[in-house]
C-alpha cells in the first residue's frame, strides 16, 4: 500500500481545508492508500516533517501551499527516494506553473493517483535551496519588504513595487558564470532554475528544471515607464528577446557587490551570508517530483 503524507500550510482557512480533506478521501481511498495529513507549525517545520517522512519510507510527500512552503518541504527531500507532489494553494505558484501542475485541487490530486515521477534540478544560493529562482536585485528588496506586510498576493506585491521603485538605485555587480567574468549594473539580477517567477511572469522563458543548468537574467536599469512593457513581455514569455534582458546559462555563478544587502529564494527573503558574495550552483536531478506528463 502506497504511503502518502500531506503537509498543509494552514493559511487556507477551515472551510477550504475541510473540502480539501474530503477531496483527498475521494481520490485516495483508505483501502488503496495509507494517507496521513499534517500541518506546518513553525518556520522550518516542513523540512523536519519531510526528513521524518524519508526515514519512515513514505512514498510521496504532498506539499499543500505556495512556493515558500514547497521550498521548505523540498529541503528535506533532496537526494532521497521519497517523491514530492504539489497541491498549489499559494498566490504565485511559480514551480507548479513551471511544471504545468493544475491549480485545481481535484486535477492535481488526479496527478498523484497517476504518479508519473521525474527528477528535477534544484539550485543553491549560498546555503539556501531554491526551486524556481533566486535574486539579489530589486526583487530581493521587495521580498524583504513583503515579509513585513499584511497585504499578500499580487496586488500587495505590485503596491510595494510602485512604492519602492523611485528610491531604488541599481547596483554594480561583479559576476562570474562558469569562469567567464561580467561587470554589470542591474535593476534585476535573478538566477532561474525554472521558467516561472509566479503569476505567469517569466524572466527566463527558456529555463528548464530538467536541463542541469541555471539561467542568469540581468535586467539593466529601467525607467518607471518601462515597468508596463517589461510586465507585458514577461507575461507573454518573450522578455529574453528584448533589450530589457540579458540572458546567460551556466552551472556555477558567483555574484558580488560592495552594497549587496538582500537575497530572495523562491520569492522569500532569506539571510544574506557570504561577505557581499552569493555563490549559486545547480544540483541536477535532486528531487523526484510527481509531474503532469
């Protein structure tokens, strides 16, 4: 009998959670699956629960939530035989969109029943794992501010962007990508593993979690009136073909700057260690994921 553990980020609300548990019962009946449901209780709990599941030889750990909780759960599954499945209940849902996992709960549960698995790459920015992207530019500043705001979702994010844009000074960065040196002044400096930033925004439309590479996305300083075309090109998935984006690929990237202050991974601000330097690397085929294929 297949052992499946659901780890739920409890921001969903009790009514929605009851519907979710009913749906789990319908798709994964007790006579065919050994299902357990648990909840995130504290920061880092997802990684602890996932490691425990690996030790208990659970077949699939289902991350129920957004990119932040999925990242946390993935940390405990790297290099194991326990697969991760995703029920995307966040706002951006970057990894789920990149993997074409349905945002509809019932359809996502059907994928778990079908159980087609494929190993995806993960990235590390210093010691921090990322599945979709990591950044040190304007996006990292917004992630730091977003951490302290109550207004979540795309509108809350957009409000912070508009509020902070005029006072942000793009930095000069020293970059090395697989030994090649670059000196760039950048508004956005993002390293992508997957093609999704969340909400269907794509800074690296050709990035792929299966290709063993990271995509370096450098957006030069932009004016306020460029934000609209930049957003449109990102949504259309062709920003890498415009003057708003320089694009490189590699396996090992270092970024340094005298004024490096913030780091985001998968949209969440994390502590910046490394004395003004971020080292990014890819770990190919690191986690087995239930995919839509």
